[in-house]
């Protein structure tokens, strides 16, 4: 079953050489850049009115352009482990993260720090949807994702492969107290409940962000971004 993605940045990415090649492009506006890219990639162009595009995509936030695509590909965890981009392996695991906007933002940061992949559960978790694609600004095509049935068992398997599990939660040690000079799986929990008990039991470390102001917590994707760059410093040290 095909699906729709929309927004100029997403279309620009999927029309690039390494992007998720669309079946067709539908435009409710004239955009010379997208039209040129579509013709260069030999992707059919169709011009429709804005109301029809809204019905097709199920959203009013399409920016006047959308692409019909095959569902986004997922990879195995072994595929993610096999490709280390930095000095140490780095994976992000999501424990029932439900907001697609958070997933999209995490994918975008994962691309920025060259994470080796993102792991999430097949159920009770945001998946690879058009909303995620739009928020990720194209990172949904560049970051390998693995959907697993049992996250706890997946973490156990990764520990056997030499990874250390670092969970993010409110009562952990300051995230700056770790050197991250090891293969790391960063676990981000649910927006409201945090990391589940079974997943937390697999964590070798639990880290927190210091909160010095009046607000007691940060958005999940914001917290993830800060922690990912903390780990990035160990993987790509300054020369």
C-alpha cells in the first residue's frame, strides 16, 4: 500500500540521487526546482488543485506539493550494527515514543551526528509516517531504522555484541559525567511515562540533564538532541 509524503524539503530529498524514489509528484503550486528534479529523475508530474491535494494527503500542511511513495524501508538491527560511522558505535533506541513529531526530530538529529541507526518497537511507538518524514526534513531517508518486536530482548542482544546501554531518565547521573568512549545505545523513553521498568533494568547507566530553571523537564526530542551531541563528542573528538 502506497502512502503520501509532503513538503518541499521532503520532496527535495526523495528526488535526490539517494532518496526514496517516488511513484509520482503532485503539485498544487508551480515550483521550478521540484519540477526540474522530478523530470530529471523521470518521475511523473501531476498538477492538482490544493483541495484535492489536501484530500490525497490527509493534511493541510503539504505546502502545495506531495509525493506518492512505497512504504519506507526498515532494516535489521544487525544492519545497523554493521555500519559504524564514528570511532564508536552509536544507536538510538526509542521505548514507546508516541509523538511522530518527536520521532521526526530525533531522526533529523541522528542524521546530524551520523548515528548508526534508530531502533523502535513495532507496536506502541510512532512509526515511519508522512508526518515523521516531513518533520525529519529528509532524514527518514538517510538514517537506518529498525522496528523490533521486543526492545528488552534487542538490548540484551546488543549488550552481548559489546554495546553499553545508556538510558535517559529524570533521576540519573549528570550526562556529562560519562565519557561515552564505548559503543553506545541511547534509550529515550515515552513522553509521559519515561523508560519502562524492563528496559531500565537493561541500562548500564541512567543519565539526566541538569535542570536549573523553573521548568522541570524538556521535550523528548530536545533532550535526545542534547544527549546525542554529548555522545558525538566522544565519537568525533576534536583534533
